[in-house]
C-alpha cells in the first residue's frame, strides 16, 4: 500500500508516470468523490502522455485504460484554458467504441486540438475533421 497522499497519487495518475496496475492500486485507497479538485490536468500533461503513444512507449489499450481511469474522477479538474479540448480528448480516449480506435493520426489530431499545431510540425490541415487534407 502506498504512503503517498491523494494529491501526489492524482498527479502521478494524470502524468501516467507509473504502470496502470500501480496507479489503480494507489487510487483504490481513495473514494471517487472529493469536495474539490486537488490537481489540474494541463495541456502539457496531456501532450506528454500523447507523445509517449507516438514514440511507442504507450499503446492504444494503455491510453484507453488511462483515460478510463480518470474520466469520471472528482479529485482533479481540467486546466480552464484548455478545458473543453481536454475533456473531449479524455472522453474520446476512454470511449473508442464511440469515437474509433486510437491511431497515430487521431493522436496527432488531438495534439493539434490542444496546441494548435502538431508536435512534429506537420501541416495542421491533416485533421480528423478534414480527411481530405490527409
């Protein structure tokens, strides 16, 4: 059992800095509900996780399980400057049956949505909403 506090565990979960099994075990110590958010999921944190998919450090199933783990928690909130984009990305990753599988292109599209440009400098015309630009 972890001796880390709830805030530290939530930071780890959002950063996805441990294995899913470790994160799930640590989260199981805490109730789902929380009076106020302890940590904000930022665009930088999300970008870091998505970049790890593009470098094959994480796979689509891991991204799905991570997003599913955080989707309905009350102990974190989304950075207000990117809230809608972050909520949409987490929901899409957590629900591949509704939004399609996680692919390299969908992750690049998420990065464009978050940052206004892809991490590797490709044209922003290659988005999920504009398949003719691919």
